[in-house]
């Protein structure tokens, strides 16, 4: 059974009518399906059951505590990129030894927090960062478990903003220089070399780039072994794509089919960092039509959600399907679906064929579970919107709508301005 579908002309999330949720908590809001999240995790994690592995959900895709907790209960870990995400993962109950920490710019305070928590490994992106970790670990009397993030120079054939595995991007250490970096790292007394990491990009719709990148990494692991550097964790990153429109991303089984044979006999644990693939299609953004305006030969459907709530269309030109919550007949119209923000870039969809809608109608913006809420902001002093989760015929608020007071929390008018 699909997690989001029409039943008797009314759009449902599992057994809950979306319009009933809108009546209760007002619009706009994010709505996640517990069943879809669970199914996605099991399909992904299950695909790799043929070898020792750990699925570390990329927290930046959706960092709600309820989502993190669900994956932790399923046996998953967390791939974090900041001290804030470490805090969230621990708060949600992710065991520290299932947390991996990536990112080119970790601060010393973040490194210290990660070592205090006792995370599985830090994925290191430069010589200077390695030195900083060695220093912090030394001060704490610890040995820091690390993997070097290697840039395999593989083109993932995706949007340049979410492509990472080419030499020209800021991520990782060029593969030709990796051996030398490992040799240097071996000499550092507070570093334990436990793994190797790479992540080539996001929203990949073919398996070949994954396999090409991993083949290069496996060669490197063998060379490291030959020098006595015994790497036992291979972290292949995330990046598996989902369907937004008409893409044909591989099923996790297909990814596993391409990846597992390369690791045969290596005696490694595979670490995976899926983000979008676990949450993207498990969430929708629900918004209400405020006005329909015809101007300059165009139709604008003005809704109460905006680019601050869902940034992907403005930022990447990303496509999200938009469907009316009450099934509609009638001749489709071509419209721009836009928000109230004072920017021309504020749109959820452009030149989109949609059924005729009118003021008061609810719309569901599909595939909004990944990089939706987490990229939202308070631009135009718009309180961030609530997140809710459906399970069977119930729904739960998993993050409340922000209030105006939340908007000004921490702000102060200094005395001198009051005089
Ligand atoms: C963003 C990111 C991921 C997750 O990417 P998805 O495309 O959402 O699967 C995994 N690992 C790292 C290092 C990342 O930066």
C-alpha cells in the first residue's frame, strides 16, 4: 500500500486524511509517514545484509528527533556534519558508536564533543584538520578513531551544487595524495586509522559512479594494507537518488549488487550514509492556496508556503510534484505556484500543469521529506512550520510551529538605543 494516495478523492497519508491534519494544525506543515520511513530504512539496510554493515542516516536530510529515533530503533546510526547534529543524534538515542562525523570545517569544540561522546569515527578532510584532531585528542588523553575522506575524482552526473566527488570540489583529499596522507597520519600518536571514507554526490540515478568510485577506494585499501595500515571500515557515503518526477534511480538492491562484490574477501565493515533515499519520499509539504491571480498572461497560484519553508526549487531549480488534496477534475491550467516572500525566486513550481484550484484549496508538495524542513529559515520573519508524523490512523506533532516570540528569542535592544 502506498503511504501517500487518494482515497475516495481525498489525499491520505497512511490512514489519515491530509485535510483533517490541516484542520487541526493549520497550514503550512510537513507531514511524514512512519510506514514509509520504516519501509525505506528496511529496504536500504536489508539490501546490504550480506556483509557486516552499518547504515548511518545522513542527519542533514531530516534532523527531526522523531525521525532519528525511528532509524536508531531500526538499528541505524547517524552521519553528522556539525556539533548541533551530534547533539540531536545523541538526544534521539543514537548510540555514539554508530555515529560518524563528516565535514571540511570541524571546529575544535566540535571535535572535542565528538571524542567525549565516543563516536565511531571522524571523517577527516585535510592535513590541518588531522593535526587539530590529534592535538585535541592528545589534550584529552584519547586516541581519535578516524577515516580519511578521499576524493575519488568520479563524476556522479548530478547537479553541480550536490556533486562532491570531483577534484575541483572542496571535499576530501585527492586520491593520488591519499597514501601519503595515511603515512603521515600513522605517525600521529593520538590518531587511530580505522577507516576510509568517500561520498561522491547526491541524487545519483545510476549505480556505475558508485561502483567506479568504490573500485578506486578498494585499490587504495589494498595498497594501505601492503604498508601495514590496516583499514577495516569502508564508508561509501550516501547519494542514492529518489523519484521526484520521472527519474529511474536504482533500488538499493541494485546498489548493493554493484558494491558488495567489490568488497568480497576484504574483511571490512561497510558504512553507508543514505539521506534522501530514506526520507525524501516519506514526507510532503502541505500548503493552502491564498489567492489565484492572472497577470501578464500568466497564472500565479499564491500559497502560504514559501521558499523559506522549502528551498530546493529556488536553490537548485528542483522539481517537486504538486497535487491537490481534494481530487479535482477540470481542464488543467499552467501556473506558477509561488509563496508570499518578496523575491522573484520564491516559487515551489514554475509553468506547472495543475488541475484548476481556487482560494482555500489545499495542495501537497511531494517528495519533501529530505532537505525540506532542515533547509528552512525564518526569512521574512516567517516562523518555521510544524512537522507531523502519521502512523496508521494517528498523527503526532513532532515539531511545533514556531511562534513570534521564538522569532525574537535571544534578541536584545541595547541600552544605548533606548536612551
Ligand atoms: C549529504 C551527505 C550524505 C547524504 O547524501 P544523500 O544524497 O542525502 O544520500 C552522506 N554523506 C555525506 C558526507 C554527505 O555530505
